[in-house]
C-alpha cells in the first residue's frame, strides 16, 4: 500500500491537533493541582509539549485558566521554546523546498 501526500498531510494535521489538546490538558491539570495544593507538573513537561508544537494550545490554556501568565521566567522560557519550534519548522520547510 502506497502512502499518498494527502495521507501524510492528514496525519500531520491530526498529530498537531492531538499535541495541542495534550498541551492544553497539561496546563489545565497543573492549574487544577496547584489550586488543590498537590504536587505539580514540572515546568519542563509543559515546555516539552510546546516544543513539539503544542504551544498554540498551551497559550490558549494559559489564558483560559489564568495559569502561569504572571510568571515571567516561565513565559520567557515558553517564548524561547516557541521560537525554537518555529525555527525548526522553517528549517525543515526550507530544506524540503530547496
């Protein structure tokens, strides 16, 4: 069975959607645990979700649940990870086109 370009594109879109949902759930879960005074997720976990493309869902969840929005050090790391993610995507695109 041959895999078509459309199938690859659909798989990529599905993965991005799943990763963004996972990122949003991770932010929500961390907020929930914070309000209950329980052990929290590591910031590195939230950053890894963003690194793998879940940053739009993460940003939405941070704003929706008002979580991590005033912690400057985390926001700076998050922005760096977003830039890194976009840079990798741009490099891959450049290599694929060129």
